[in-house]
């Protein structure tokens, strides 16, 4: 009986085809892995940006809910500030009477004051947004309103002075103040934008926060654009009921 001497194996062409196919499969797998990892990284980063922005906006909404008056709204400098009531209420007799029991004046030279906190939000050139909190007394009947910072103990628990960065990677931080007025004749609503010198008349602001992180080649830039309105409920109530809202009306008719 004879034996077949033909060798069983792969030709060079077959080996080359196998190598190419394996390389392609590895390439697809490698690309799929890195694409999935990049998508996950982008999603997590976007979620973190949204979370950071939402936390800041939630805090701002709480502060604005107690807003007595806007201090300054500077669209060009990308910053704004406002006065909010503190957790420690100013006693009514301290607003209306001095320490001798004499009624306080109600003119523009009045020394009537309320306990407030001034919040300042400002965009910085490094792409961050800073927030500062300054407690003090607001002489609300003076023209213009006068704010006196204070370090008295009653401010320490919830309203002590602080300053910190609340946002980063901010490409744009736009703010505009608006005045809202109701026409009693036909109950129509009139809204007009205000310039910096008219900040104290503002009823609400419109705030735009544009977050952007420029990534390297092959990676998607991370962006978030949010536009929100923030109302001063006190100012809205005073516009709707001039001279009859509370003992802290700015016209002094109480």
C-alpha cells in the first residue's frame, strides 16, 4: 500500500486572507470598544454638567423666592446682584420705631431698615461663575437704597458671609432685567427691558447659561444651553398692589 506524500496545510494566500480578516475583526472590535467608552464618558460628563448647573439654579431659585429688590443687573459685565430676606425676621417695632420708641421717618432720609442678604453672581474670565453672600441691613426707603454689611451674631447661622465658585467651563453668562407692570384700566400686562441704572425697578431677570468644554480631536465637545426666568415675588406683589403690600413697601406709605 502506498502513502500520499502531499502535505496538508495553508497556502500563503490563505494565511494572508486570514490575517486580514482577523485584523479587520480586531479593528472593528477595538473601534467599538473605544466608541462605546467615549459615548459613556461623554454621557457621564454631560450628566455632571447638567447636575452642577441644576444645583446652582435650584439654589438661585430659593434665594430669588425671598428677593426683596435687585441691586444691580449688568448685562455687559455678565453679573447681577439682589437683596433677599434672611431667615431671621426683622421685628416690626424695629422697622417702625427707634430705640426710644419714636416713630422712624418715612422719607428718603429714613433710617428704617430690614435684615437682608445681598447675593452677587458674576462670570469670570476663566470661565467660572462666582457667588458671594453678604449679610447686612437694607435701608429700603432711601433713594437710592442703601445697604450696610453687618457681622452681628443673628446673621451667622444661615446668612454668614461666604464666597465660592458655583459653575465652571461657562462660555457665556447672559443676564437681562425686565420691569413688569399691570395696567388697571384693561388689566393688560406691560413688560420692558431695563438698563443697568434701572436695576432696582426690575421684576424679573432672564438668565442664559452656556456651558462648553472644547475637547481634543476625535472627541465631541460638551455643551449645555439653559435659559431661565427668575421672578421677585415681592416686586410682583408690589406692582399688583402698590402701597398696600406690607410695612416694607418702598414708597413708605405704611
